[in-house]
C-alpha cells in the first residue's frame, strides 16, 4: 500500500499547489475562492475530511474506498490478467484490514506502540481537544484485549484510528464476489452514503446491482452475527429506502472472516484461495477449499490452515487457526481419524449468503 498512499498524497499536494497559485496570482479566482471559504457551512465541510477521533473512521474509510475502487479498479478493466491482479489486490487489502483490527485490538503492546507513533506523527488536528487526549491516554494504558464494542471508550479510540476495518472488509468481499459472478454489475455507493433531492434525503444501501434484464436491486451488507451484523437502525434505513424508491433491497451476509478463539486474531484468506478465486471465481457449489489437497499444504505447516471443530469433548465447533490448536491432544486425535483432515482443515473462498435464487 505504501506507494499507492504516497502517490495519493502527491495528488493532494498537487491540488493544493495548483489552488494556492491561482489564489495568489488571479484576483478573480481569489474572489470566487473567498466566497466559498466564507460560506456559513464551509468550516463544517472541511472538518468532515478529518473529524474528531469518534467519527474519524468514516473519513478514513472513504479514502480507502477511493484507493481501492476509485483508481486501482482501472487496471482490472484492461485485460484478464489485470482483472485477476485487481481481485488479488482487493482480497489482500481485505486481509490487511482484518490484520489492522486485530493487531490494534488484541495485541496490547503493539497497540501502545501504534498509539505512540500516531501521537508523535504531527498530524494536524489529531487531538481535537484535551478530552480527546485524555481518552487516548486511557486507551494507551489499557493492558488487555479490546473487544469490538462502541460502548467501550477504548474501542472508540482504536476505531477512530482505522478505516472502519471489518465493515470495510465485508463490503469489499461482497464486491469482489459480484465482480466474479453473473448476477449483474455492482455499483459501490460508499462515497455517496446519502442520496438527496430537494427536501428529501435517504440513506443509500452499500451497493446497487444492475442486472442485464434492466432490474435494479439495492444490496445491504452485514456479517452474519456479532458486532458487525446489521443493526436495527440500519434495517430502519433500508425500509425507508425501499418505501421511497420502490427498489428492492437484498441483504448480503458475509460469514467470513472468523476470529480465532485462541489468539483472537481474524482468520485470513490464504494465498491459494486468493489465486484460484482471482483466476476463476469460486468453484460452483463450494464455499471452502480443502487444505489437505492444496499444493501449499506443506504437511500441515501452512500458517493459513483453518481447523473447524471442537478442542475438547462437548466443546463448541468453532473455527481456529490450526497452528493455535494442533498441540492439543484431542485435536490431534481427531485429525488422525480416517478423513479427519479432509473436512476439518480448510480455508474459505470469498462468498456471502442472501442472494441465492433471485430473479435477475
């Protein structure tokens, strides 16, 4: 991501230099520019680009969408190889987003170093006021794992550092699935989250799906369960969109990623799955790839292997990193059973539930 972000920052600097030149050298330009900056709402508009930490994740989220879907996408339109590379790029980005969240939330010492670095970065407006700084210091002193809960002030601080990481990731998973499918053409609405006309304003769904038959569907994305699932407020917004536009809304629920209950890190897409999905999409009828038949299996040493199963008698059947549970004798016994590795060791293809059988 480093070169992409550097290039984006050069574009922003270019825009600023261009504007500064015309303000200094062209009186008519400067007069019009001054009219803009004297608008009563101008300050509020400018604050939206880097707001206080409690709302900052949305600004970062929109920048990330511009990077992924606003410019990099053009590579995918040039050739089959370019499209495959673009799909890989998006899925690698999904993995990075998941890693950002678990590194910041589940690794206290690394989180403290991250907070120190952000505090010392010299970012203009990083602290809005002393209250922000106090909240930041409280989070820095937290020695434990921070759960994804907006009621926790420490999570609010961490969330303000990240580009809405998990929500961002699951929306991009739906996007690449639609790009590799036959349902229709996906249109991302993340950069226009409010739709307005005259005195009416509605909240847009995450995507529109334009079908070959001329039908249009809205798609709202959520995770199946947990803190990133669809909330009641979002459901009310969806209902308002449907009643106002008469367009149907489809709900896309993304089961993956799963959080390993042992290390608390998100489980990522493996390289083999990413390569296969980028080249050919998801195999018909399959949602996961069996690791035991993978060329990267390496006798079980691959770090991306998922173990789906119990770790003790009567325990819950959950998704774990194999590396986190392989030393448990109960797990080792299960994997030695005939066929034990075939179903229990896996990694998932990008997929979502909710649009099966729709009439496009």
